[in-house]
C-alpha cells in the first residue's frame, strides 16, 4: 500500500522504499550478470586455454612428484575444439583449428594415452604426462640407459632419476617392450625411427610388429593381415606404407618406474593435450590430514615453473 500526504502526493517514505526496491533489483541483475560472465569465462578458460591436473604416480620424479598439482597450457601447440563437454567427463570429437607451435624435444606434455600394445583403441580414457624424447623423423637409440638422438647424446634432465647401478644386457629381450619380437629392453633399445607425416617405410614379416598397430590406428580398423610372407592392408598386398600423422617418443624422468613409449609405442601428435607449465600446489598425499596440513604441504614447490 502506497502512503500519500495530505495533498495526494506520495510520501517520502514511499518514495524511498520504491527507490530502494529499484536499486535492489538493479544490484540483483548486475550480480547475476557478473556470475554469468564469470561462469562463461571459467568455461572458456577450462575448455580452450588451461587445464589443472594432478600427478598421481612417481614416473616423472624428481621433476614432478606424486601430489603435485599442475597447470597445463592447452594452447601451447594448437587451438582445438574441446574433447569433453564442459565440466563433464562426456567425450566428444575434438578438431584442431589451427597450429601455434611444434612440440619440442624435452618438453613435458600431457596427452591422451593412445593404448597398450596391439590396442587400436584404448580400453580406458587416460591422460598421461611424460617428456618428449624423440620428435617426428628422429632416430632413437638407448645404450645402457643413455639416450642418443640422431647419433648424439640427448642429456637427461638434471632432476631425472636414472640408476647406473645395474643394466639389462644388450640383446636381452623383454617381452613387455615395444615392438615385440626384437631383442630390446628398457635399458638397451633401438635403433628405431620415429614416424613422420609423409614418411614411407618398407614393411616385411621381420619388421611388421613395429608398424602394424600404428597402421591399424591410422586406418581405424584391423587393416593389417600377415599370412606367411604376404602382408596386406585392407586386403591389398603391399610392401610399403606412408604415414598420415606425426608421432613422438616419450619417456618418464624416473626411467626405471615409467610406463612410456618403450612399452606401448609412439604417441600421435593429435593426442597431445598441452604443455605442463607450472606447479600451483603440492603436498604429500599420505600425510595430508587436517592435523598434519602444514607439514604435508611442499611449500618450496608452489608456483614452481616446470622444466
């Protein structure tokens, strides 16, 4: 009910109440607008620009420790459409819109795991983090845990853990190692060439285990068939294949505790999500109770740049 004075005009109390109501409605609209803008900005940042991840294992020690929380730069190499619906785990087809730069040797990257040996499609949707060791077209060789790229030593990171106490002997076959059928192990490995887009390779019964899964993945089906000395791709006999994608060879810094390209093979470039840039938080997960909070936090690792 509106109050009026003796002349039929609205009272000061009524005018003040109406003004307060109008101001409240304006503030409410502004608040909702700010919330929507902030939500939209968060969706854009999360979807296209950066991603926050946690290091779950010891495979990158001592560069990255289990319990490190990191920022991943998703536009370090390319700008792509999202691979998940925002704030969900529902995967959708992702397409690269344009390239920004090329992944470089020794970059630490987060990527979608391409699958284990002989898997055309991975059974689980997993993200891994490793260091790039071999780039497209590189020839890689490991001798007594020393990595050689194109005939030159590729120095390990100063923070990597590489034990020199014992080695698996050269010529000793590890059945877990990619590719199967070669007398290689994690300490003495190669030489092998990292596939490059447009690179043609000869295929034969002796080396088909190196290329079979990659060819199947590029074809999107079980395309390779071997019968005696005859190799067919989608039913057509062939002795060579030209790769459609660029690939990388990646390894963990904790060499004896890393499940990496030595075990599951090459990483396609389009599986790379982004470059690990920054540790924004870190704590010892086994000592992270409220009582031991300050002791659990690794204060010296917070806001540490990743190299």
